[in-house]
């Protein structure tokens, strides 16, 4: 593994959110539905100063429940804010990238890599909002998977993308009001 990743080359090879969803073989309706119903609050729009340029390079796979609940929200933000761009690379096609962003030794996704206009990394986010990740880590060994994941889905539905937006914007070095 090299010391640095060529994020500009990865960006060139990455696909748009629409291309990713169109090619999805799993949960395509879920990806589209979360995007369609996601609402971007004013605080998130206002967190991106005019003239900002951020590229969000996302590592995902269409079968991932966490990705289908988070990536569409970030994609909608990028679609509504000038200067924010989003592209996706598939985890399983880019192990050398994924292995740089392991979560407790695991290839957990999604991962959002925030890049500046020159494709330098500013930070990254994933695979879940911090609060939800703590919950999952505390309960995964004591709650059967079949019971845990419905709780995860309820968390996402209740949060409505708020934590995701806040944490992704912060990973991109953007100011988020403390009331967000």
C-alpha cells in the first residue's frame, strides 16, 4: 500500500449518485425513496459559505443498509448547495482505499471522504452517526442481529438525516451552528 491515495484519480473514476442508484441491484427503491424524502434544513445550507468547494468521495455498496440510509441524504445536500459535489466508489472494487478507513478493523461502510478543491483530504466520516455507532457497538454482542437492525432503522427514521449532515459537514471543515 502506498502512503498516499490519488484522490483526484479516484474522483475521475467515481460515479455520480444517480449512476450508482441506477446500477443498484439491491434496495434501489430504498435508495431512491430516502433521497426523495430527505429534507435539508436551513442550518445545513447555511453551514456552507459562498465560494466553498468540497468534494465528498463516498465508499459504499448498494446492499448496505447504513449506506442506503445516509448516502442519499448527503447526495441531496450536495445537489442543493453550490460548491458541494458527491461521487461514489464501490468498496469491493477499491480495497486499497477501503483499508485506509477501517472501523475497528472492519470494512464498514459508508465512508465519506471530504476533499478540498485540490483533492486533498480534509477529514472523513462513517460508517454511522456517532450516537448510533456507540449504540450498535454496545449492543451488537448482546442483541440478536434480527432485533438490532430494526432498531437501527428506527433510529435513522427518527433522526431524519440531522446527525449525518452535521457530522459530514464537520468532517469537511465546515462550521455547523451549535444548535444544529
